[in-house]
C-alpha cells in the first residue's frame, strides 16, 4: 500500500475558507477508483508553523497513485483549486502496511 500525505498552508485561513477547501478535497471520495482511503484533517493547534489542512490518501500501488495524479477530476478540478488557494504545499509518499 502507498500512503500519500499533502499538507496545505492557505492564503486565507478563515474558518469559512478552510471548510470550503476541505469540502473540495473530500469531493474526490467516490470519483477516483484508485483512491482506497481519503482523510482530510483541519489543524487544531493553529501555530505559526502549522499547515491549515492535511490530506491523507492511500493506494494499492505506486501505479495507482500515479493514475490518481492524472485522473481528470483530481488534475482538472482539485489541483487547480488547491493551487489557487494555497501558499505552500508539502507532500510525502511512502510504502505503508
């Protein structure tokens, strides 16, 4: 299994914008067949170094992660939105149990 984690620091971290952005990430649920697990978390600490949102996704294989990256809904809807609202994005991908 491959775990893909992305942390987002938003330009506007108001509760309304964080909630709307969380909804956009969660809208991938059921639309991308390779996506085995999707979790979106909102930061509760809100320190200077905190990201505003964390996206945790899981895939059966690296090939499935790569297919997700170019899936029309992810690449055409979610990625452009996240680029428009994020000032910083950091990702990590690793083999998990």
